[in-house]
C-alpha cells in the first residue's frame, strides 16, 4: 500500500510537470521509478501504459482550447509510433542490470538539455516563422523521439517540443498542444511493444493504476499551476530534479564511493541553485511580478 501511494504521488508530480511544460511526464516518472529500484523495461512499460490515459485527457483538453495543429499531429504519429514500438522491443530484449546505467545517462542528458533550453533558449513570446515544417523533417524527428521515448521511459516531449520550438515555425502553444496530443499514439505503440515482449505477467497493473490516478488528479492542478509559475523557472526546477535523481541511479550502478557521490551531489546542487537564482533574477529584472499583479 505504501508503494502504491508513493507511485500515485509520482504520477501526480510527473503530470504537474508535463501539464505545465508540455513535456517530461515520462522522464520525471521513469527517473523516480528507477531510483526506487524498478527495472528499466518494467518502469518504462508502466509509465507508457499510464500515459495512454493521461495523454488522452491532455489531448482532448488541448483540442478543446484550440492548441493543436492537426496536420502536425498526423505527420508525427506514424514515424513516432514506429520508433516507439521498436524502442519498446529493443529495451525489453536487454537485461535490466545492463541497460539501467545507459538509460540513466540518457535521462541525465535530457535533464541537462531541459535546463539549458528553459534557462537560455525558451521564449514563449517569440513570433513564429512563416515557413512550415516539411514531411521529410517530421519523419526523422518523430522516429527518433518515439524510439528514445520508449527506451528511456521518456523523451517524446523533451526531444520533439524543443526541436519544434527552436525552429520558430509554429506558435509555442500549438507546439506543446500538438506534441501532447500526438503522444497518445506513442504511448499506445510503446505499450503494445512492451506487452508483446514482456507480457502481462511482468507488468504490475496496480502500479499503472496508481500512476494513472495521480496523473488524473494533477491534470487540472497543472492547468492552474502553469498560470502561476513562470515556464522558465518551472523548466529549470524540473531539469534539476531529473539530473539529481538519475545521477543517484548512475552512481549506484557504477558502485561509486559515498564520499565521491556526496561531493557530486553538492556540486550539482550548487549549479542547480545558481541556475534557479539566475532565472528568478531575470524574471524580476523583466518585471514579471509587476505583470502578474497587473
């Protein structure tokens, strides 16, 4: 029962992040599941099965509020679904103890990328370009994001959303809405891949249900939270959480001494604190508090 409650909180925290940023449900929840000793394939399978429900709810909400470019969704889901299915089959064929450090490294890199993106590059007010993404550009993007999403337990949003935002060819709200909506197909494809390779017996449906419940509870809270916390600040906070949780898993897998691990945590936490303070300073400098009050 304690583990189920904990998993529900993990699902809640992950959905708060994803609902506010349009990414990182999988990365956040998988990172926390790995930290508690759950095998990579089982963790990713559980997360994606839960995402079938949470992404469906998120997609419906985005469509309702006009945040979705349906053509973008159609162009993403086919290559993304193929990549996700193959990624799930690949992960399931490798022993958990062998793949776990590599998955942690991948998630660690994503955490650094998330911090970098929201600390230095993200600008929600930047106008979109008149140029459009071509079908040839969507195919590799969808396939790569889908494959790494399944193998790493997360990556669809952290890969697809920043790439589409960086191109400045779409409105930020439509980037987030389209990526979130298309993620439903990715979650379904990943789940099918895991079920075919792992089977039902290796997936704890109670864990999946707990993650779902937490995500459903958090969905409306996230919609409110995104209006309160600046996106840059939230992204930097989340990136730090991803880095700290995965460095712990990685250091444990490599059997690093406690002294070295401690210094590593201190150094990373110091950099994380500097990044957060820097974001807050930039927000105050830009008059964010005044804008909120107005």
